[in-house]
């Protein structure tokens, strides 16, 4: 009997220990702790990156954006702007960080414009490695970039040289998801043609984009079909809009044209819902690939350069700190002895 007078029930089923509840424990702990995810968006100005991100997460991460003039773009350099927002849905908390890269591809000479982005990604790896190797590893904030939406212009005939160069430089550091922007400027045939062209060029140049994992054999048929559809939709051709339009008495997000309305969340109009589904259902896998592949590659290269494990570096720092503290104590003792001798001298006289 418990203090309240109620009986505490324990399972006494034959052959049942209770391990089956472990996933529920992990789930409860994860929900209580919350989730962290960092998404980077890269692409030229005017491709609707900010609008798409606001549409994806139903937030106003970018309430007002400054659009530079042509003269400013000539010498414009790439900047890194990270915005963090706490999103809660049905008790589940997500700490979402969106890393924007204004100025990418805007300058006339865009040859080195992605070096700032590489430097940022490496810095987040370096910071995580430092925190992971420290003495207090319980509350490490993971700011590593887990996914990069790379926006491709719908107005060209495939990938530009800059697109190829960027993706080849970063495919070993981050999960790249190619996105064709402003899909409402293309007919359905043009869209499919551009998708095939982009995939062919990605394969031709040996670019490694994020590969969705195959559905397990024990998954239900609906999830298997969803995975198949998502894989077939890459690169995702999307539109974004923060404008609510009333259609048949129902308010929807979309774009109003003289000939009709393009609905953001209509899978027949674009791949917006598929992109969001991919991100939500594979968020854990994106984090795992970042940890097990990209971060481990960075970590091993970093350790090769230093020539000694990070753990040894931490021990060396502790040893140096202890030596300095011992030296400081010796000096304090010497000063104390000198002061005592000076006080004794007047009495001796």
C-alpha cells in the first residue's frame, strides 16, 4: 500500500519483463529535452528563400528583408545571418536555427563566395569538438549545420558553374538538398525537364546530395509509398507565400494570378508539402548523417593535423594549469616569508 492508500500496480505477466517500455521512456525524455536543428539556406537573391522558410515553419523569421540595389551587388560579400526560433507543437519543442547567406552569388566575381560558408560550417564543427572534449559535456548546444537547402534558379537551363562549384565544395561537409525555386514560373513539362537536367548534371559532376534512406521492410505500405514519392521528387520544385487567399470560402497560402491561384500546400501545384514532409520525417536521419559522416570526417582530419587526440590536449592543458597554480603558491609562500622577516627586523634592533 502506498501512503495515499492506493495500491501500486506492478506487472506480473508471465514472460514479461518490461523492456518494451524503453522506447516510451526515450520518447518522454526526448520530448522533455526538446530537439535542436540547424538549417542553412543558400542561393542567389530574389529566389524566395526567406518566403519559403517562413512558409515551411509558419513563422516570421524574416519579417522585413532589405534588398540591395544593382550598384551594391557589384562588390557585395557573403554574410552569415543565423536566426533562432523556439517552435512548440503539441508539447514537442524544436529549437530551430536558420542560417541565411545574403550576398551569395550577387557579386560580379563570385569565385570565392562560398569560402565564408565553408568557414562557418567548419567553425561549428570546431566548436562542437571543443565542447565535446571539455570537462562538462552535459549541456552541449549543437549548432552544427544538419541540412542545406540549395536554391537553383528556374530561369536557366540547369546548373550554373557556381552551383556546381559550391555543391562540390560542400557535399563532404553538409547534407545538401537541391531546391528549384519559384516553380510557378514553369509549366509542368518545363519543371520535369529541368528536374531531369539538374539530376543528370549532379551525377555527371560527381556531386553527392542527401540520399533519403530506404524504408525498412517492416514499415507500413503508406510510409514506403511516401518514401518512394519523396525520392522521385528530388530536386524539389517549390513556391512559398505568406499571403492568405480565400478560395471557395477557405483561406489558403498561395499566389494570386489573373488566371487563377497557385496553392502553396497543393501537391499538384508544387513540391512544397513534399519538401516539408521530407524535412520533418527525416530530421533525425539528417542529424545522424551529420554526426556519423560529416562530423566524424572533420574530427578525424582535425586529429590527423594536430597529431594527438583531443583528450590528450585537454590533459596537457590541465597539467599546465596545475603547474601554474603550484608556481603561484610557491611565490605566495616566498612573499609571506619575506613579509615575516621584515616584521621581525625592528624587534631584533
